[in-house]
């Protein structure tokens, strides 16, 4: 009987040790080697600006930091390995003057708290002017830059081989959407078709 009890106790101890080991292993996987302060220092060194968001996430059994940085003219969205600090993904967005103006306009509209009646009047006026809007649309299309010029602008910003180019319209704005590949790295670039201004650059390894 004592022998059975010893075997039972021994099995329980082994199970407890294994359980603690598994728990510690899982805990170590969830805890990154680099702290949030370490990540802030790494990011600020490469991308000076204001860190507006820093979150710790777990993806495919790997702990990663998701960081957003803002400067006067750009926004960065980064994903870094929580153990090595390696940049796993980078998204770079240009803050254009048009975007800033749109943001300011939205803030002004919110502060003024325009009534539903005023919004209805604007919609009615818009419906009464379809011909004028179509004319403006045709004029914009006549004044857009050539797609070759758009490609030159994109390749100056990110040298490589042209993968594709497409002219698209977003909220009334004509935009060239260009894909460029350089080795293992690809870039998605958006260019204002009227002004040639770069609106967005998104890099992907």
C-alpha cells in the first residue's frame, strides 16, 4: 500500500513540475524581451516624431509591438518584433495639405453643429447642379498629368520596376495607384493625378 501511495505521489509531483514548466514557457512567450521604453527609444531614433499609439500584441505565437508615429508631414505605422526590435512591417503615409484642410473643415463643421435642415439644403443644391459637376469632372480629366509622368514621380521616390499603374477616383479626386517592386520589397504609391503630389507610400517586405 505504501508503495502504491509513493507511486501516486511521485506521479502527482511530476505532473505538477510539467504543468509549472508549461505555464512558465507560455508566460515567457507572452512577455517580450524588450520593454515599451526600449521600443520607444528604437522607434524615435529611426522615426523622430510623436508616438501616438503603442500596443503589445501576439501574432502567430510571437509578441509584437504596434506603433504609430506622427510628424508634421508624415504618419508611420510600424510593427516590431518584441524580442529583437526588428521592423516587421512599415506603412508610411504623407500628410498632404489637402488632408490637413479637410481635417480642419471637419472640425469647424463639428464646432458649428450645423442643423439637419442646412445639410438638406446642401443636398438639394447639389442635386440641382449635376451638369456643372459633370463639367468640372471633364475639366479635371483634361488637366491630369500623363501616366508616364506619374511613373517617373513614383520611381524617383522608390526606385525599382513598375508592376502596375491604375487611374482611380476617390471622393472626386483622381489618383494614380502605382505598384513598384525592388528586390524583395514592394511599394504601393498613390499620386494626385492633377498635381503630381505623392499622397501615400506603403512599403511591404
